[in-house]
C-alpha cells in the first residue's frame, strides 16, 4: 500500500477541507452558481463536503438577462435535484429600477454584474461567498488567495492580501466585510474536465459539439441570438452554421464558441490536452481589453 | 496519472527564476499561444532584446511595469507522470514572508544560483528558510551555465561551496542540476553541452522524486473540523466528525482517545460521500464515526490512546513576523492551530535568528517585519500539538492581529524542553 492520493483526490480533499472550514467558521455562506462547468464542479464538491447533511447554504446566480437558455435550464434542474435555495441577483431588475445604466444594444453586461452581486451580498448579509475561480485562468487570479478578503465596498486589494500558510485559513473580518472563497484555486481546466468525467457530472449541453449559427468578430465565433447580431455594416460578419462548443459560459454577448467535434467528456479532455489557446483567450472578449482587464474588474468586486 | 508535487522556487530576479518557470511551462507545452503573444507584446513594448518569460508569471500591473515579482504566484503544469503546483516566490530580502508562505505547503524547493557569481547571502537565506519550513527535498539549480561556457569546474565549485554550508541544514535530500533556463539546457531535456553531467534533467528529477513517505504516517492525528448531525429522516441519529487527517493512518476498529476530554472509544466507521473506507491517511478529508456518544466539538483532536500529541498552553516556537509593526514582549494575538483558535500572549522573545549566518541574537526584545525568532507563548486554551519537525500540520500555527484581523505571523512549534 502506498499512501499517496491521485492528483484529483488530492485536489478534491483540499477543496472539501476549505468548504468545511467555511461552514464551520462563517455565519452566512453562499455559493455562486452560474451553471458553468466550474461552478457545477464546485457545487458537487460542496455537496460532498457537507454530506450526509443537505447543503446548509443557498446558491446565488447573478443573472445578466443575457443567458444561454440551456444554462438556465441546467441551473434550475440542478437546484431542484438538490433541494437547495436559489437566490437570483438580477441585472435586468437593477436596470429597471434605475440603479445602473444598461449597455448599448449588443454590448456585454459582464461588468454590470458587479453591482448586482455586491447588492445580493449586502442584502443577504453573506459573509463568505464561494466561487469557482481557478488560478490558472488568468494572471491576476494566479496571485489571489483561497480566502480572498473584500472590504466593506466589496473591493479586492491585491497588494494588501493576507499571507496564507499551510492549510490554516484566516477568515476573521469586521462587520460588512466579506470573503470570496475559491476552493478550486489549484485546479486547472484539464483537472476540471477529468473530474467531471470521473464523477460523471452533468453539464449544460452547450459544452459539447453542436451545430449553431455563428458569425466571426475579432477572430472569435459569436452566436447569433436575441442579444448579439452581426453588424450590418461589417461585411465580414456574415453568419454561417458551424460545429462548435463552448469552453467557458458567461454572458451570451461576450462568450465565444470554439470550432469543435468533441461531443463527449472524453473527447473534450482530448481536445483540452492539446489546446494551444487558453480558455479565456479563446472565448472571452471581456478579458481581451487589456493585460490587466481582470485585475481591474476584480478590484471593483467582480468574481 | 501519478500524484501531485507542490514545489516552491526561490531566487532573485537576476537568477532567472521566473525565466526557469516560464521555460518549464513552455517546454512542457503548458503555455498557450495567446499567453505567449501577450508576453511578446509586452516585451517588445518595453524594448527587451528577447521574450521575457518572466512576464508569464508576473500577473499584476505593477509587477509588469516595474519588472519585479511582488507576491507569491501559483502556476500549474503537468506531465503524463505527475501534476505540479509551483509557488513562485519573490527573492528580495523584504519578501521573506512570501518565501515562508510559498514554502509552507511545498514538498520540494528549487534554489537558483547564478553560475557566474555562485552561492551568496540570498542562496544561504533561501536554503535556510526551506530547512526551517521542513521542505523534505531541495534542488540547487546552477543557472546560466551557458555564460560560463558550460564548464564542469564552475558547477563543481558551487556544489562544493553549497555542500559545505548545507551541513548546518536539516534537509534530507539535496540535489544539484546545472542548467540554462534561457537556453533550455537540462530543464526538460538533457543538455548536449554538458556531457560531464551524468544526472537527470530538472523536469525528470521533479517527476521521479519520491514524496510518498514524506508525510507522517505514524502518529494518528485527526483535528475535528465540524460535528455533522443532519437530523434528517434518512440520517436521524447520525453523528459524524468531519476533518482532514493530519497524521498517521486511521483505521476502522482503532481504539482512539479524544482530546481534551480524554475519553476513549473505537472507530466505528470512516466515511465519505462516495462510501465507507477501511482506513484514511493524510491529507484525506473524511468523516469519522465513533462507537460511543461523546461530547466532541470543533477543535478537539482524535488520536490513538498510546500515541498522544503534546498538550500544553506554554509553547515555544520559531516565528516569522510578517507585519510592519514590530512584535514585542507582552503582545496579545489571536492564534489558529489546526481547527482551534486561541489567544496568545508573547511572554518572551528569546532570540532573533540572523538568517544569513544562523547566528542567534539574544539581546533583542522585538521582531521586525521579515524577522525570524524564537518566542515563548502562553495560550488561553491548551493546544494539542507535535514538534513541527515531526508533523507540519499539527506543528504549525498562524498569528492574527486582533484589531485588524490581518495574519501577522507564522509559527513552527518546538517540543517542550525536558
């Protein structure tokens, strides 16, 4: 007998440890569940960490109003199966109430999510919010702690982060402050897919190859739909049907598809192992703005 | 696929540490094209002669602008044999706290030495910190071999120098690899320029180093994280103790003792959401059920009746201080050890360690930022602990400022005298 865990078992054990610490030490945790693959894995790990008790905290979805129908369907089904409470923080409602201004038609509401997220955190007095963020996603995230402190304005201060040693997490905070908790910090995109395969997890269908009408913009494939349409002036944005899948799932307006024939988890793993472009680089126009786009949004309180 | 190896890298900007990590990621094909293009753009904009692979790891805006590494960055790569987590720590003297942070979870540390200048104060400091943090494996990478014409005598001199100093360290396994991170020699593949070197490439070494026996598999230690009582129809009388095994191999049927109560019982079941297990070892996260109903809560510890940790409120520890405000005798701080919080009073600063010479400065009464020293502490409640040398989980703690809630110190417990 060699007393050594496989890499997936080691990552899962670390994530379960983190979830249990939070449940033990915080008063009002919540889990961000977008219906994307990382949050699906996070929810699964959280359920395992609390077993045989039912999940003792709600899940939160920040709804931009620009979602993929398949993702909303998956979200509602998972929430129903687990019997867990769903809190929807609606960007549309915040716009309707006049709290924030909408983006021009066809634009991304990505950045508007911060307002609704912080409002939900404040309104429900959540003191710990689990997110599925991974350090391999983006360079600003590579420096973020597993327990990531937010001040009373929800802001992240990358230069003033608390040292995080061993597995001794310090979640002490003043009233009005909260923590973002990232149990999957040390997972990579490939780890997530390997875990999805091992655990037999279900995902929204758009993660697998399907035929979809798309058009090309800035080198990326965007779906034609109610929120995005080819620009009539741009001659090169002629729509066409392609075999595609999604590597990440966000707002329909800023999440691009990749050409793919991978229709099973195993085929996605094969593709991911040989991918030459990072998942955010391939599919997220929101991260292309500048090298520090993510850092800037995170400072304001984004995921 | 095999397991997970956590490694820390230490060295200054000039030693080419970030370049080495960039090289490992690039040559093991973990760098994506868009990430490389972004780095190329920044390098050209800054007017660099070659693509600066360090930019792959320096993520924050201030780091890229100033060309320095500010904080511990975590990077990931995998080969068919192992998955690697790299804690990339800055090498400047004012960042000892980052090095200690990065080393706290590491199985292995890479210390970079410039082949032209050899072992210096910083090399010694990094090696000493790795030893203090009980990293079981250390690899000295003698870098920039291309700039000394790949000469064996340059490598041999540095090796001899380091070995002379290393007799004062407590690291069981030290290896030496001559490399050029920039040119790629001996990083992933064996170099064609150094036939005299009969060892493996750095990556091969990382894939093969034996870490399974590094954890303490002898002393059973199970700090209770939560008491799980679902009170559901399905699990009406269920009472399980959730936790991460911190030491030893816990087995169903074991006679165990619970601290602080001293009650004994028997392990009835070890469970996970995937089903029951016969045994559990570090760092597994499990639920333990005992044969008897005992009063157990978070912060208690389950061990074997005849192998107990030290139980005490008067502690001696090596502490790395991480706050601007100095630590003085009489200070009161919050302390987290395993799953237990206590308050701690600093009774005495015994000495400060000069991390360059290992000299003990006894005429001190405070520790400043990035100082390491030996403290005597008194806690409000007893801790159940082991010497850090014997168990990195039950031998470590953090200190937290009670007013600001900031983590200000990292401590490694010493066995009590006598």
